[in-house]
């Protein structure tokens, strides 16, 4: 190599997404990882790790001489990081050692190893590296609409696998809307009996039983993904007002709705049936939910005055808090601060609409709200890639891969204190998405881009390097049967 040969940027040559906090390249590639012994602190982690290594083409054999050793160690991770998710991964000719203070970090380390194994050399020529890593934000998620088109347990487990592959921690499920009610609740069985067999365009719809929802949470939790369920209130409620006439001022059930307009339906806080409905559905949902959050919506209520809206948001939030959960709400709930003190500190607000007036957000942050950034012009993965793309919507513009990658969560709301950003969530709405393949083709390759926004320090991000690294993921996606959109912004292998 002549002195003039540029040193290749590791960020473009190692197939890691999201890019880690610190990567040190060692000498020659490591051979012999095709057959490894796996040591882990418990059986559940060993099984998950084995599944990932096998998916990457390695064999796990207790008699193998080379080992992949996972062990808990408080000193692991980048210098100075206090993140409970931090980890260190050493891949050397002596084998692989992963350390982390918590189990989640060990699984992150295995996912990093899985990406290294799936690189061009395969398990017989794995780059020798030391990775010291920790995420930028705690809340790294995907918000998924299962109402406009229903996606059942098998699809949702595949989504959990995808989310977890890029070290995301939250799967937010939008479970109720105008077109259907998708979660069975013990105190209100009529909701799924009368309002689940519908979806956009007239398909069969469907819903998750309580048992299916619990199973999904267990599957996700084993992979360190928290499920955050949403009942959208006080708008997007036609499934509820279709089920119960007494939620409407005229006492009559509304018609089913299978279109894609928004903003027309609403509840009425002062009708006698409304508060019992809120207590039942939010109470049931909180009891079904293992994680600490319940999302109560709050978006696009176009037919309610500001005072009733603020009272509604306050009531829904306090019912959720009484049930022991932290409420999450769409950005409109920042308007709750119009009545001072109504938006309780610690409430999480999910920012989505870049056209909205920013003032209330800054006020809400000052009052103690924290923000999850789902800026539609970057993180709404139901937006078309290009105007010609056959799937998706375009009200926030097109979102190509580079748009999903190049944005800064702490700058989308000018004036918002940076420390009130809790994290980042991609979102995908399913008006035009009817199958798992269609859904995945919108998520891949853009979800990995948003995952890197959520994980990687801004100074370490680089579009040219990302587009090279994301190309290196495609073989694993093909192996997993995950459909992706081969955007021309990437040179796919
Ligand atoms: C939303 O997109 N209505 C949150």
C-alpha cells in the first residue's frame, strides 16, 4: 500500500447499523467462527444468541474450540457511558467476548456480532474489532398502525424481530381508530364483536385477543422490546361510536367507516357514558400491558373546542396515571398546557406534524413534558419514497432513504431544550399497506436509517458511509424473507 492510499473509513467498510460509539479495528480477519461454543449467563439469552448466530451461518457446538462468551460486567461499554444498554464486543483470534452490565447489552453485542458475521467474508473471515457502544437515546421505536389494515400475531412477531435487529426498544401499536377496534378488552367485548371486522377498503379486519396481546408482549420483552399500546382519543373513535350509540349526543351508533379521511369523529367528555367508557377501556388496557406506558392518542381532533380538548387530555392522562402507567400522547396534547398545569410533568409527547405551530411544544417542555420525535418528513415510513412509488401517501412529501437518515431530532422543534428529547420513533400508517411484504418494503431500508438517528452520535453519522453499510444488510434481509425497497440511492449487492 503506498503512503498516498487513503485509509478506508471503517464506517463504510464494516457492515454495522446503527454505527457504534467506538470501533477499533485490529489485525487480520478472524477465522474459525463458523463453529463456536456459546457461553451465556442464562438459557434464554443463550437460545436467543444461538438463533442469531445460526441465522448468520455459524454453527453452535458445545465441543467447539472457539467460543463466543457473554458475561455481565459493570465496567463494559464506552468510557464514561452510564447507559444501562452499553456493551463491549471483542472479536479476536482468541474468540469473541461480549460484556455488558445488563442482559440487554449482551443481546445488543450479539446483534453487532451477527452483522459482522453476515459481512462479505462470512463466519470464516470476520473483521477483528473491539466495539464499545451505547445508544444516544433510550426511546428508540417504531409506531405501527394495525387498524387501517390489520396485522396479526405472526406479522407482529416478524416486526419485533426487525425492530430488535436494529437495537430498537419500543413497538408502539396504534390499536383503535375510525376503521376498527383491534384489541379485545374484558369489560367491553362489544368493541371487538361489533367493530373489528372492518378495515380500509372493506377487507376482513381482525383483532388481537387478550392472550395474543400478552404473548406478543412476552415475545417482545425477551428481545428487550417494550410494547406500547394506543387507544386513540378523543378523535379517531368511529369504531367506538359505532359500537356504542350512547357515546354520541343523539344516542345513535355511527355507521362503519372504511375510508381514509381523518378528523371527523369525536367523543363528548360531558356525556354520561363517556367517563365510564374511558375508565373501562384504559383500565383494561393498562392491566393487559406489561410495560410502563399507555398511549392515549390525542391527534387530529378537528371538531372540539380547545377547552374541552384540554379537559379531555387531562382526564385521559389522569386515568392512565391512576392505573399506574405513564401516558404518551400525540403532539396536539401540548395544547393541554393552555389550561396551566393540566399536562402533568413526565407526560410523553410524540411530535409528528412539521406544519404545526411550535410554541405549545416549547411551553409543554418547560412544564416538564418530554418528546419522542417522529417528524413526518423524515420518520413517517408510510410516505412514498418517490412520487412514482406504488405504495404510501405523500402529504408530508416523499421520504427517500437519505431523508430518513439526514435529520437531527434536537433541531426539528426550534427552541425546544435538547434535554427534553426522550428519543425517536419511526411511524408507519397502513392505509395503503395490506400485506407483510408491503409493510416491510416501506420499513426497509428506512427503519435502519431512523434507528441510526436514534442510536448514533450526530458527529459519527455520515450518509456516504451509511449507504455502503446498509447495502451490506441486504443478504441478511433476503435470508430472513424480509422484503425491502431497492432504492437507487444504494448500490445493492
Ligand atoms: C398522526 O399522524 N395523526 C399522528
